C-alpha cells in the first residue's frame, strides 16, 4: 500500500509475483506429497516406513567340516568287493555316475545295493566338495534325490536327540522319516555324514508317495558306498599308520616264514 | 525473486525424481526405500543400540545393523490366531539370502487361514472367500511356518506343521512373477512344480520352491545359479492326481533345510537334516530387497 491509500502498482505486482511463487511452492510441495503418496501406493500401499530398531536374532555359523569315519566306509567297500565275486560288481551303479563330480566329493557316496529297483539311467551327481546331491529320476514322475553333507550348523539341545526316529528294516542307523508337501524325506547319520533321501512325486497319491513304504525301501537299499578320488585320498591319509612295533612284528613274521 | 523461483523449480524436480516407473517394480521399491530411509536416519543409532543388546549366541552384525526400510510384518513365530501351535526358534537360518521373488511388493501369509483358504473362518462351510481378496495382498506379513498340518515337523511345538513359508506375489495373477535363486548354488531337483537348489557355500542349505509353472522353469538339474537369477514363474500348480491337474492358491511355498549337529554331554555329536523357519531370513531379505539388494539376473 502507498501512503495515499491506493494500491501501489509496484507493490501489487510484487505481491502478485510473490503469491504466484507461494502458489508454485505450495503446488510443488503438494506435488511432492502426492508423489510420495504415489510411491507409497505403488510400492504397494507398501506402507514401507522408516526403519525402526531391528530385533536381534541368533546366527549360527557352520562348524568346521565333520570328520568322516573313513574306516567304516572302507570296511563296507571291502565287503562289497567280497560280494562282487559272486554277484554283479558293486561298482556297476557307480559307473553310471559322472566321474568328474564323484572325484571332487570329499564324502562317502552312498549307492543302492545290487538288485535294488532304483534306476540310474538319468542320474545326476553334483559335487559341493563337503556335500553332494544325487538326483535319480525314476518312472512315472517319481524322483529320488540323495544329499550327503558334513557341514553342520550347531543345533539346540534336544533338537536332534529328542527328534522322533525310527528303526527301518535292514538299516543300521536311526532314521527320521517325514512327509513333505510333495512326498517323503528321510534323514540319518552314517560315517559321520548326514544323508537325506527325498522321494517326490508329481502325483502325491501315486504308490511311491501315498505312504512312506517306497521311501523306507529306498533308504534300506542305499547300503553300498563308493569313494571318488578326493575321498580316497582323504581316507588314505586318515588310515592309521603302522607303528614301529607293528613294522617290527611284520618283519619278524617275514623272517620266520623265510621271506 | 529469482532465488524463490529457483527454489520452486528445485522442489518440483526433487518431487518428480521420486516418481517411480509404473513398469518397474524394483525402482518403485527403491524409490520408497529412499524416501523411507530419508525419514529414518534418526533411528539408526537406536538400531545399533538394539544390536549391542544381543543375548543370542551370536548377534547380527555389520550391514545388518544399518537402517533398512521397514514394512509392516508380524513378528516371527506369531501365527494367525488358531492356525497352529507355532514355534519358538528365533534363529536367522539363512542370513544374507536374496528374497526369493524378483518383484515387490509381496505378501507372506497363510494360504489356508486367509480368504480363499479352506480354514478361513466364514459363515458358509463351502465358501471361504476369494484368494484374490485384497486382504491377501496387503501387509502385514504373517509367519506361517508350523501352521497346522499333518506333516511331521520337530521344530513345531506340536511336532507337526507347515515346513516352509508361503508368499503371495505382487498381485493375484499366476505365471507372471519370477522366483529367483536366493543363494549362489546348483539346481539339484526339478519336479512338475518344484525347483530345489543347494547352496554352494557351507552349510549347503537346501532351498525348495513349490507351485511353479513347469513350462517357465529356466534351469535344469546341474545348472549353476547365482543370487537373484530367474528360476521360473510363481503359479498355483500342485501336481496331478489320477491324471488330473491339481491346483492350490497362487503362491510360492519356500522352504529351507539345514544339516545340524547337536553336541551331547559326553562330547559326541548327533547330526541330521531339518526344515528350519525361514521367516526371519525372509524379512531381512525383503528389507534389503526394498533397499535395492539382489537385482534380478536373467
């Protein structure tokens, strides 16, 4: 306003510009608010909000790879070789596996014993070093997948010791058998390694998945074992070396026999 | 005056810069993440403080202490009312994994005790609502590991229950949204609606994805996959029964198994493989996803 009481043109112009700027500012702010609302809506009403203090959860680091009971695996292989003199060679199934993968596995690889009705025609053996997977597609949409693993995470007290376990016919170890969404799974410990055997079915009502009978038979059939190159090397390194006394006895024995 | 105009233009540009691309879910999330991160700087110190209070055997550390965008979710172990006995384990069994779906938002919740599910409470015995009900495609997330099922699950207080976590994709449409690898790993099994991968790194967790569209699966047994790599599309497949295709709701059933060892009083170890609750790992993965972690790999 001018001193005359009439509106000053300059002041009016300034006021109008100022109002425009304020309008633009408010518009910008409003646009900004709308945009943020859109962001929130499009991230799906996401209601994605400011971070809040995050609860702290336990983490469990994997333990060092467990020691494999190589001597037990070697004894089983010796038994298999003994049986091979009268039966189909035990290595027949192993021969169908991918040798490069087998040679990288630092575990005993369990296999179906001779005569077991498990096809290796489409077998895929996959190495993870201290773990492996053996996928065995069977007929009619049934798959058997065996996992071996010696990389464990610490479990709470009772998590395994109080877990329901079963004794299966012709299986030495206790086995946990559980139904899954698409079949059955079994897990057990042998040679210091955790083995898991999954049976999955395209048709959950098919004979292989309607009950746990097929799984039980499959677990029982996986009684043979083979070692790839790395496992052989580790088994040899772990084998007890003869003591000086043993060596002396061997030499005396040879001398006594006149050798 | 020029300064005021410049300020106005600057404000407009900043506002425009927050506008997400409608076609890109990831950028939508990132935009929201940026906005929410801006709001949340003040809470970072609180986060760090909370982390130092860890009484767990080992607390989340490093990047997990930093502020990440939050989203509404029920706490782990808290199931929908009357949906099961639940569990108590508060371990993150798969820290650092990618979220198993490529696009956000996604909704972890129950398929059985939500609209469209067989046990969703309703007046009608035969109709339980629609699986596409907006309630199913809204936050908050709900844990559904150990939800009532007949399957043996020793982690559950009842000894039985759901062995994974169900996650609905962005919208109620099948065969559109990609499931992705959560870790660098190798594909170890593929069924008519399932994909399993085993992590390359110890402890070699087994991750399984169920209800996929078989025709869309882009990997084969033996393939090496990397974090965020597309595996296949989320669908509603449930295999066949007597030659007839079976369906469930549109969702991803995601499960994790870990080989574990229990040390006994005499020093010996008992070891076994077990399903573990994935919810805590998924919440963490989702928050990182919203902040831009795990870009999708074709």
